[in-house]
């Protein structure tokens, strides 16, 4: 599931690089970071479980809101 998310962010949402950094270990990533990276906390049950990262960061508030929503949706998939 997480691999599919970073693939979609990279291939369809237009980010040069996307990844999920799990608290326990490194998660999937795709592409080469270009520009400044943006990170979004991924919490599950009130505990940090990962960070959703993209580069370059979103260009506007709509992109920021989209990535916050993605972080929320992937949270149960970041718990091992």
C-alpha cells in the first residue's frame, strides 16, 4: 500500500520525489529529491508512526491540504 502511495505521488501528483519514513525503519521512496523537501507527520492512535515526505514541497494550500489528507489516510498502514 505504501509503495503504491509514493508511486502515485511521484507519477501522477507531480512530485519529483516522494517517500514514507517509518519510525521503525526506512519505508518506500521513489524519485530524486529536487528542491526543498516537505514533511508531514503521520500519527496513529495519537503516536507518531511515520513521516510523509515530498520534494519539491506543495506549491499552494490545496497541495498542502492534499498531502495532510494523504498522511492521515496512510496512517494505519504505517503501523507494524
